[in-house]
């Protein structure tokens, strides 16, 4: 009944919680295709070719899309790349006024109720991008409202979840290291490395500025550290694209 009521209320009732629309900006030559060009992927599970462009996004039934902004430091300057991806999102919205960038829940709700379609900006991997509260305020002002704190490997902020399958291939050095350093619990690899002192400060700043922390990719240790902080701040738990 709830799904029916949502479908009746909104003309585009579906959501995508994790869409990499501008992956070529974060991985440059390692990625095939551009959001403003023709689709390059020839299957749904092609992770290294473009799967969406303005035409396909407009023809989709999506009413809310979490745009995941990612930059690999091996290929691009993370901060500059994320800012460029935000600018490209703004370009899409200016060319497609049916869409808006919502900075908070109130803006998203209002837009949907007025027949608009919503983009929510999310940064995947805080390291090298959100180093200070000044950085966080600057990106929040640009519209970033979700941050996936951890990503594919431990960094100076957090511990990351054990790598499996293709994720292991994306960072083989981290995967080999994790085989040695991660513990095993009931036969399953786990990582008890949590927030560093710097990571805890960044987490507090994210919560203070009402940025929703996404627990995807977080290690067991990071998750344990973040849970009480998120609870105290009144934030619901969020996993956009990985299981707990």
C-alpha cells in the first residue's frame, strides 16, 4: 500500500541510490565513455564503460538519483575532479530543468511534490577530499549531502571492508596486505581498524554540518566507531550500495 501511495503521489517514483554518472572524470583514460556522449557499456555489469547519459536518464522512471562522485588519486586530483563533476551535474540540470539538485530532505521533498526530479550529490571516499571542516562546508555549499566515508582500502581516516571479487582486482596491493593484517571471525575476513584520530574529527564535522554518512565499504571497526556517533546525531543508518 505504501508503494502504491508513493506511485500515485509522484510521477517518477523510483530511485537509484548509487549512480556513477561522471566516472570518466574520476578515472580518466581508464574509463570508457562520457556522460554527455553515447553509451559505451554493452552489458549491465560493465563497470568501466558509461551506462548512462542525459537521454537515458530522462527516459528512465527515476525520480531521485544519488549521484556518486568518485576520483581515484592515481588518475586525477581528487578535489579538483569532484568539483568538476559537480560542475557537470550543474550543467546537466541547467540543460534539463525537470531536474534539480537537492541539498537536503526539505528541498528534495518540495521538488518531488512539485513534479521535479531530484539529484542528490554524494562523495565516495572522504580521504584527500574532505580533510578539514572548511572542506566539508565548501562541498556542502555546493550541494553534497551524503559521504561514503570509506572506500576500497584503509587510509588516514578510516579502515575499509575486506576486498572481494572485482574490488580485489581494483586494488591488489591492498587485498594482499589485508590477507595478512585482517582477522578471521567464523571463517570470514574482518577488519577491526576503525576511525583514526583525524577520521573521528572529520566524522564529527560531517555530522555537525548535517552530511549523511554512508556506511558502505566501512570496516567492522569503522562501523563500530561510527554507530554511536550517528545515533547521537539522530542520523539513520545508510548503506547505499553494499551490504552490512
